[in-house]
C-alpha cells in the first residue's frame, strides 16, 4: 500500500455511474514502498469514503504491482484510511473529539458504537504508529513537526511498508 499526499493525485469528477477515478499526477508515481522498485500498472478497485453526514462517495483506486518483490500496492489518496470505510476526515473527527460532541454534531448519522470502535482502533494503533514514526524520524531525519498530524503518521507508516492492524478491529480489505 502507498498513500498519496495532496498534490500527488487528482480526483476526476464523478462519472455518470457516480464514481470518481483517483489518478496520480505527472511525476508523482510512487515506487514500491518495500524495495523501491518501479511499480507497474495493474488494476482498478472500488473504494468507498463514508462521511459522518451520511454521504458515501465511490472511487476507483489503482493497484500497482512490484515485479521485484511480487507485492501488490494499493494507491490510496490521503483522504482515505487503510482498511477503513470511513474517510480520514470522519476518522479524525471521531478519534479526536468527545463522543458526545460528535453525536451532537451529527445526530442523525453518527452512532456511539462506531465512534467507540474507532477510538479503540486508534488507542490500539497509536503506540505502534508513534514508535514507527520515531524510528523513521531517526533513520531518515524527519522533523517531529512533520509527524504531528494523524494523516502524516499514517502516511509515513504505510509508505515505509510498516502498516499493520489489530486484526480484531479490521473492517475492510485494503
Ligand atoms: Zn517491491
């Protein structure tokens, strides 16, 4: 898996069928995060972005293949979170705000069970993600400033081939 940052991809306007393609911008094709080999085009996959207001956006996301280490890498735009139906904005909102606050803001669409599940996921992931971020900061000299944000932590972990998940909390395959 590779996470594309803002500026590295373009979201094409929804088609008549209602979905958008996420395509890499010129010069922004990622190499294999595991071995740094050039990736080759492979296939398109359907991904959804669920928002807290109840909106669900549909995308086509590219899978690319590494011919050296034989791994498939899904190119996820940074508004999606690996293995989650909810988009990054919704996840950030649920994880970093009080449950009551989120329920008040989205009374018709948010639910306590989902919010608590995301908080549990983040609490389970956080020590690992922060440890990876700290190790990468040491190895590659990232400044701590770059690693403060939720999306940045997720991105550096995924793009260094260190993404993992507590298996009992996984909801979607990639
Ligand atoms: Zn590779």
